[in-house]
RNA sequence: UGGGGGAUCGUCUAACGGUAGGACAGCGGACUCUGACUCCGCCAGUCUAGGUUCGAAUCCUAGUCCCCCAGCCA
C-alpha cells in the first residue's frame, strides 16, 4: 500500500471505532485480528472485504493479523484450496509474517478442553441419531426436549468420549454435546454439538484423528490461543456469539477475545455464494475458479483487475451492520480509475473492416508518432506504421447514420488517430449486401492529425495498418448473471447470462502489442482496458477485457 | 406465535442532541486528436405515528418492513 492509501483507509467505521476505544481505554494492549478461511474453495471478492478489514485494522492500529485456516471438516477441505488462499491473500497485498496457523494445530488442546467440560458436567456424549437429535431440538417457536443421554455421569461420558477418539464407533454413532439449555430461544444454545465422528483423512493431520471439533468448539478457542483481541466475522454468526462467549467462560483459555459482526458484501449481477461458485465450476459454466468472469480473486486477477483497485473498492463500500447490495458500477468505476492512470494506450481493431485510401501511393509505408499516455508525457511515444490499406472498427462506419454520429459514413471526413484526415467515398458491398470495404481519400496535408487550414472533424477513430497488424484473439466479458439479483426468483442457474463471454478471433492489433509480452494493463483506445491472457502464443496474443471505457455514445443510442 | 439483528438520496456510506455530507449512478454543460480522462453545475434521503427537547437521523413509546437461526457445515 502507498502512504496515501493507508491514510485514506483509516476512514472510520463502527468496528474501527470499537478498536480505537478499546485501545484508548487500555482494555487491550494491542490489536490482534485474524482472517480465518475454511479451505473448501477459492477466495472471492467478499473475502477481500474481510481480508482488508482484518489486515487493514492491524496495520492502522499497529497490531498484527493472523492467517488461520479453519480446517475442522476434512470431508470438505483440500490442499489445493490452502495453497490458492495463501497465494490470493498475498496478491491482494497482505502479509501475515510468521503468523500462519490452522485450527488443526490446536486439535490436541481442544480435545483436552472437551474433557475439561465433561469433568465439569458441562458436556455429554449423546448416542441419539441425527434424526432423533433434530426431533428433540424443537423448532423456532417450540422449545427442545432433553436427550435421554443428557444425564449420563461424568465417568461414562469420559469413557465414551475417549472411545470415540480411539475409533471404536462409526461416523454418526455418537456426538459430544455441550450441556446448556434445551429451552433456549437461541437454538445454538440447545446443547450444540462439539465433536463429531468423522473417519476421514485430514490434509494436515492425516488419519491421526477420527473425531473433529465443530466450528463452534474450535473458533473461539483458537482465537483465545492466538491472543486475538477482535474476532471479526459476518452477520450470520451473530447467533453464535452467546455460544462463543459461553465456551470461553467455561474453559481455561489463555485470553478473552470478543466477536464483532459486520454485513457481508453483495454486488449486483454477482453471486458470492461458495456453494454456487463451486457449482459453476463443476458444471462447466465457467472454465475454472480463475475464469475471468468469476468473482474469485483468481478470476479477477486473470481478468486484469489491479489488487489496489480491489482494496480501494472495499474501502469505498465501507463496513456496517445493515445488509446491502453494492452497485457493480462502483466496482467498475474504481477499476477504471486505477487503470486510467496505469495503462499505456494502444490501437486495436476488434471487428475489422477494410479501408483503402485510393490516393495514397501503392506500396508506400510511413511511420507516425503516437503518444503512449495522454496524461503522462514521461510515458513517451511509439511509432505506428501506416499504409494504403488499413482496418478500422466496423462500428465506426454507418451507411445511414443517425444524428450526432461523428464517425465514418459516405462523404464524411474523420481523423484517423495520430495519422490523417480521411473522407469516405464509397462503401463496397458483397453479394449479400454487406459492407466489406471502404474506399476513401486522404488529405496529405493533415499528417499527424491536424489540418493546416484549421478545419475540424467531429470524430477521431482508431485503426491498424493491414501490412503490419498482428492477428489476436480478444475475449470480452459480461456479467455471469443476466439479472442484478441472481436467484431472487428461485433457480439461480436460470439467471445465467448466455452472453457472458464473447470471443473475437479476428481482431487486429498494432505491432507494439505483439512485441510487448509483459503482464501490465493496456488501454485499447476508445474501447477499454485489457490484459494479456496466459493463453497467448508467440504471434498470437490473447487479450482479456478487464472493463470497457465509459461510453456515453452507446448510452445515448440505447436510450434513444 | 420463539431468539437475534437492521432500516439515511436510485445504490453504498457519513453524522455520536446543534447547518443531513461524500462516493457511485443519473441529468446538463465546458474541454478534447480516445463520444475516454478532467472540470463545472444539477438532481436526490433520515421507514411510519406520537412524545421528550430551545433543537432529534441521533433519546423515549407504539407500529411497519427487511435479514439471520431449527447441520454431527463454516
């Protein structure tokens, strides 16, 4: 982060207010936060909010932030996800230093604490089937009933729990439960499960364990072990806070963290449900977790979104307790702002239409100077080859243009960016009546783009020289979902956008784009920001559109 | 009908009993060798009804609407 960004990120929200107050009142000596993902999928932009919050607070208040994998359910977790998560957090710009932890690091201690609870008469082994437990739990409006196993003695509970650990029972046969209150209005307090039997191989502990702590039994204690002061999570865990507190109060934990909840991020046209994202990958609706249409950090990275833009977006969104849905336009605006400053400009024709300059000498070639960045003279210039045959954008010609159309049409003069004024004399059509070529004339006196007689043109269009253009593939991305509120009407897959990907295989780009194989962003003038995809091959670059330029002409047309 | 939360411009978010502000979106204009960028202007909000107060988005009362919870998921 730059200094200014760090400063800007110090903007206040209710959580930072709490941290500041705790520090002021010396309730805590220093702030310690943590980002605790479960390694059962890839990180997405919703996680970015949590990452920026936790790591950001640690930075701003001079504390530290841990990366902790909440790996308590080996049936869902994989090493691939662990590796991807570490990579993504680093890419986002954060560093956990020495503080990389796993809930599984604490399995032995958690087990001891479970026995502690049993000895204190506050936990018991229940032989009920899952169905029976559900039946006795009651409903939202009716209290639950006590299990017949609730009154088991300490010795029997201890024996049974040890035999659970020893692997004497099959999955689901028994469970360790906290003894709290089956009549509690908060269902999480109706004797929640603490340990379940899972004969499964864990990515880190292998087959050492066949019983695993639940989220509730692992999370708060892990926080306490690490000395976390502010345990920040999303709103749906609000109901778990009483249980979080109950466990910390009934166990000999080394510290006393506090949980605070904030509203998770939602964005229009976007789905941030790990379940649905997994489904998109598994059913082949996207090419993988890093498909540039995915809201995953891997997808956004491949799409060309700068990490700094992601951080800035999260900052602009803010942190509150009210559920909300952020306009995708805010994200796009933030991306453009960053890319506008960073991206050198280039000319690329996405949907080529041949243009022949009849009065330009056959076989002649010349080079014209083009600036690389209009707002940054230090970016310098480059040479653009020019010739009698060019390609221009199909959209830049209309045989019968509407009012205010400032581009090419029969008889109209426009400027070719950095080159000459040309006037369209004729549109050549094929048998099907489609325009296949434009015959034009140019004014040699306008070399460089200005007329000595001072006359103006209303439009400037981009182009490439036929003899020097490099063929390229360009991938245009639209939202994965066609509706701003995917799934709101039931079947979320029914809301998939059939036009989320448009592949242009016949694009032509200026030579400089083929020569440069670095990874930085680039602006195709008048079109948008692009980045080179890893599918690029020598002589055949592939570009992803990160985001289009604002297009008030298109808006006018659509509106009119 | 249980428990826990939340309501401020179209959207997100400030305000901490004292001028309801910012950003995005939208609209209009200036500038322009990108219909981009930039700049200027405009539009627009405290869920409702009472109450306390010199003064209420903020405090009180009563409503309304929205979200979360009945995994041996996290």
